[in-house]
C-alpha cells in the first residue's frame, strides 16, 4: 500500500499557520506507528500515486489547541484536501463519540454507529503494558486460579449503565460469584499519587486474573477499554454497550469468546455466571488467541493495512459521495453543531461528556449568554455526577458491609458506611478489608 504522509508545514496555507506552534499542535500520534507498521506500506512523495493520504497526528490534540473552528479552517484552505479528500485518513483517539464534520476515513476508539459508521474504522485500545504487572512465567491463559465467575473494578460515574450494573449486582447478592470493587474517581485522576495508582492497577489485574469473566460496561466512550484489557489477559469480556462498534466485526465472531448484554437485559447476568467451567475455559483460550491474532499492538496494524488495501475501492466510492464538510464553517454554525451533541449527551445522561464538551464550547465563544448557559450546564453536571456517586457508593458499601460481616465475621459500624464519602479513609478501610479477605 502506498501512502502520502501529510506534513502540516508543507501542506497548509503558510499565512494560516505562521502563528501556530506546529510541534505542539501537531504532535506525532503515538498510535501512528502501531496503526501503520513500517514494513506494511510504502511512502510516496506524490499524493496522486498514493492509495491514501495519512495525517500522522491525533486530531483531538489539534482540536484541543485550535478548536474545531481552527481545525476545519486549516483544511478549508488546503488545496490537497479539496483535491483528494476521499483519500484522507485521520486518527482520533479521544473517547468522545461525536462526528467530526469532515470527509475522510477516521480511525477511532469510539464512535456512535447510528451516525458515523460509514466513515469510521474501529481501533482497539492497545494495552500490552497491562501484562507487565504479572509475575514472570505466569500463563495468562491458565484458568486454574479463577476463584470468581466475574469481576468489575472501576469508576461509577462515566456512564449511567455502571450505576445500574453495580446496583444490580449488589442488590441481587452476587458477592460469592463476583468480585466487585468500585472507585469514586478516575484512575487517571491527578490527585491520586503514583503508589496508589500502582496499587489500584495491581488490584485490577489480580481481579481479572482470578476471574473467568470481566464486566466491561461502557464509560465515556461508546465501548470499553476494559474489553481489550480482558482479552489481552486471556479472559472473557462481558460488554455493556449499545451503538458502539468493535474492530473487524466481519472477520471476528465475538460471540465465540465474549458476551454482550443490552441495557434492559440484566436478567441475563445470572445465566452467564452459571456457564460451565469447561465452556468458560474454551472461551478464555479463544479470547487470548483472537486478541493476539487481530487486536494486539503487534498484529492490529498489519490487519488494518490489509483491510484498507482490500477495501480501497469501496472506501473511495463512499467518501466521494460525501460532502467535503458536513456543516457550515462559520463559528455560529460550528457552535450549534457541537451544542446539538451536548444536548444529545444530556439526554442520554453522559454527564462526563456533557462537562467536557461544555468546556470546549466555552473556549470557542465570546457570547456572554452562551457562556453563562454553559457554566450552568457544567455546574449541574458536576452536581448530578456527585449525587450519582454518593447514592451508588453508599448502597454498595452497605451491601459490602453485610457480606463481610456474614461471610467473614468482619464488622463495621453503619455510620462508617453512611459517612464514608465524607471520610474517605472509611471508604478505603472497608474496601481494603474486602480486598485483603477476598482477593489477595
């Protein structure tokens, strides 16, 4: 496959970029080398002879620095894009599922297949670094140490389905089958020190290692990073995600090694947890095999390039039928375009996405009324997120307290549960006791 590497300094209008710090705005995407392994393509100097034109930078970084208006403005004044827009490939690795209103083929971690499936190719979250947390010599496919049917370790607030899952598992007393450890903040929260971060990661990997299956509810993205982490460790993902996509769905039969539960089908969980050990062992081995054949950092890029070569004609035909831009390029129209997505996220209670998109919109307008509205939306999102965290966490801790008392004879005062979010050390005391007595 022949590709032309798009270089901003050479390809954009010089007047538009003369005040832009190109090195920071167009920083090289860490995914580029993984998505396009060197031995899988030939670089050409003439875009006419190229099969595809690749922007080797993460578009999200450009949007963070220049805004959507700035990104589209650069390509609107780019002759190369106007001549060959159907050949362009962009890399977008942010969780946000909105549709960037440009033509081209988009390599994305997350997109809504109801509105942006034709131009998007799903890429996995590469997670080989997870394996370093295992002791050397452990066979990741070995299920002999699986003492749980399933586990979930993670934050509660990134999507409403997580609250529903945690509440369902707690209320239905699945403690003997499921290791359930919730976090009240993101793993990447800068307030978490490095030692706590490493401890949390060890607990997560240990939970996956000791479980046949891992619950993978979607978060801010349409799918789940945990899905790929679970596969990379030779375990079975249970995905909760509607309208998302997974890589190479025409080639991979995901039903062979994973489960996908609709938001209104929680009653299927009990049946899945009762799946026989023999079947689960087979699914674990298949999950590990498929991950390393198709989705690992060493394999995905080659499969992607093969896919692009095989489907070049279809991609050209589809892209040529697109308009070059999918909305008007003035600031008001672009603001309205983004605000429509914000309202969609509000309707579906994707509050983290609401908050982040409101931040983006605040930096893209000088209208005082719009800024006031966005500030109000952000404040209400934060309040709602806090309420959800508190409600879910208190109910979870009460069920956990009863379980620890009944099964392990460990007693905690009820006030330690009700006040645990006011006193974080109480939350940590209860969950640490759970880890020590059940997981370690």
